[in-house]
């Protein structure tokens, strides 16, 4: 068997975006780069019925490649909503419901190929089923990344299937809504909305976070704009950041990549864009969360709020120092002038 070099397929933003993934390659083979669309795919059907969808794949190499289609399942781990892909288990009979119009095909470079996927649901089907349709080069090994969101030598399209059932329960509960810090010197202010799916069907919340200064709304942040789903009996955190201020910390980029410090964290640099000076932030702010999810009958609201402060203390100390020095200078000047006038007055009186 040819020795494979690792090429990771990253599903960094789960259930949301198109993935461009480098594949694994053997010592005498070229790298395999695959692009899929759409991602993810959400399907629903009645038990005993069929549902179909089109999967689109393109390889961006220079030669025609022979690709194969295989099937895995996925679940969720961690609070970032990342999927863990695993092979079929003994009880996973729902794999038998799936048919593809082709499982091996030629893929010319830079040409989109379409694979038709059909799922024939039995009458016993109920609730949610989660497939990962894997595309790889014929002859290459596909390796799982363990409890990671990666494969070696492949890319995948996630397919979420809901089998309609009167006992379906859609229920998302707010676990927490918090800021990263209670006090910020400068923006961005970072928020995290943590939701738990206590039902038996996946759900996707949608909403906004409104930034308020007193009763005035000054910013709106989108929540889960990518339409990310939360799988049953799992939790997921949705981040948001408010960076519309002056000055503001910005991530340092080098050669098109994020610069990291010795601890692997992004390096931040304070950006002074004087055209944004009217957005100087100071004082107490309130972030108000308004989100909804569909429970199958109507939209269920999720509301919460959290307060935080923006106090640019170093800037204020410098300003205070400058004002103190200016004030002292003005005082000294006025005092010297007054003393000079006083001495002049005394001399004038002495001459009289």
C-alpha cells in the first residue's frame, strides 16, 4: 500500500459553508484538492417516502481524477458544534436507505460533477439521521481524525435528514449568554451564546444581539448567520463580536495568515483609524439577545441580556495627565501675570 501524507479536510464552521479541502497524496501522486457544494444539506420526508438531493463536487487539480463516493455518519462534540465522523456501526441500518446514481466517476479538473443521492425511508423511520457523504480518490485510504473534525485524503458533505413523526420534539434551551470580560479597555467586545438541544430533532436558532447605550441602540450583531444546527442532546456555542469602535484591537496578519503568539493565540494590535474617532466608546453598555427557533408549530423566542463596561483607562490617564499639565501651565502663566501686575502696581504707588 502506498504511503500517504496527511492532508486535512477541515470542517471549521460546521453546517454552514462550502469547504475547500486538500486531500492526502501518495509519494508518487499529486495532491488532491476537492470543493463541495452545498454544505450542509437539510432534508425532511414522511416515513415510507423517498427524498432526493444533488451533491456537487469539483476537483481543482490539473488532471482528470477518478473519485469514489462512500458513506459515514456524524455526531457533534464540544461546544463549537464540530462534527465527529465515524464509520457505520452494527445498528446503523439507515445506511441501507441511501442510494447514489454513481459511486465511482471521472472528475476532470475544474468541472463541477453532480451525484444524485436518494434516501428511501421505511415506515418505521422517525426523527433525525445524520450522514456524511465522503468523496475521495479511488485507491487512496480515507483516515478518520479520531475525535477531530478532519479526514485524511477526503472531503465530505453533511446531510441532515428528518423523518416526520408526531412525537418529534424541537426544544432549544438557553444555557448562558455572557461576555468574555465584564470590563473592556477597547473593543472588540466578545459574546458567547450557549444553547442546548433537549429535543430529539436538530434545530437551528436565528436572531440578533442588540448593543444598547441606555435606551439608544447603537449596533446589531447577527447570531448564527450561517444557519448552524444543534444536534439532539448536545450543546453548541455561538460567538459574536462587537468591533465598531475607536480605537479597536485588530488581528495581526503576516503573509495572509493570522500571526500567533508563543501560546498559539492570535496577536492583537491596537488600530487607530482617526476617521472613526466619532466611535470612541466609553461607559456602560447592554447586549440584548433576541433569537427564535422553530418548534414545528411556531417560532419560540429566546431572550436574555448582559451588561458590560468599556473603560479606556490608559487613554483616560494620559488625557488626565495632559489636562493636568495644561492646567498647571495655565495656572503658572496666570499666576506669573498676576504677580507681575501686582509688582507693577506697587512700584507705581511708590513713585507717587
